[in-house]
């Protein structure tokens, strides 16, 4: 069973930790090993410290995988990633993240971990990276990025409700075929995919939504809201 979680929040944006608790509850171990991968932010020290502040207090074994000042061998890198129950990828620049991962072979190791049952998850760029393509501001203006690990069929758009232009730009990219049909995640929502199929949709706030967006065959796009379970409700 291979699983991916797309997060519209977490320790970097929410004070309540609801979505992070939801992720840990889906790990295969009762006290999971959780590795934070902050590549998209350039391994920003403040981001790493925020992760540790949030996860040291939880029933898990937190760690971080830095790549900009890498010290581990290829063998050690593989051992670290394959020992994780959860790989949690932070936000930042999706295009840079993918390029760095490929240089270091992390893309191949994550595929191996995914096949072995490690839960892969992340927010923003950390959600984009798992799909075939995504909607991103990696190059400045909002645009489509027809590139990703392809572990999740289709495309992903984060921040669907919170960043000006996201909704219309993503719909336009799907409508013209620049991106395949996919999933638009509003801030506060999250989705779990098992073997590429949506198996759970949740939200930390009543107004947050997850949408399925597809071309309508008439040069437009349609979005379908997915029912979400309110966490703690």
C-alpha cells in the first residue's frame, strides 16, 4: 500500500497542529520516524527549527534531511530515507526542489520508499512534487509546471483559495491541456491518496475545500468540490 498526503496547512502555517496530527495518525507505526525535507526552501534554518519545535512534542522520532550542505554518502542517504515512516516535504520553490533531488538521487530513493510503504506528504511545493505536473510560482509569475515525480496521477494546485490568481490560472492551464486534470487544495484542507486513488479528504476548518478540476471539452474547466470530514468535529 503506497500513500501520499497533500496538505493545505501544517506546522508552518497553523498553530493548532490538527493536520500534522492527522498525518501522524496515518503512519504505519505507533511512534513513527518522521523526516522533514526542506529542500524547496534551500534548507532554511528557521523552517527546520520550526519543524523540530512542532514535532519534538509529538509522539514521533523527528529528523531532517539537508541537501545543500550534504554530509552523508549515497548509502547513508538511502538508509535514512528508507527508515522513515513519514517523509514530510516543506514549501518553497517546486522547480528547484525537483532539480536538487535529481542531482542527489533523492527522487529515486523516494520512489523506493513510497513503494515500501512510507507515507509521503507535504505542503505547497511539498504537495506539488508528487504529481505529474503542478501549478507554481517557481519562476515568479503563476504558471504550469509539467514536471514532477509522477507518483500521483494528474496535477496539483496548492493555495487554491488564498493566493490571487491561483484559481483562474490553474483552471486555464487544465482547460487548455497544459496540465492534466488534478486536485486543487485550499488552505486548511488535506487529502490522502492510496495507490493513486483518493481515499480520504479532511479539513481543519469548516470553509476549506478540496476540488477535482478537469477540462470540460469545450475550452473550459470544471471543478467539483469533494466532501471533506471536519477534523475534531
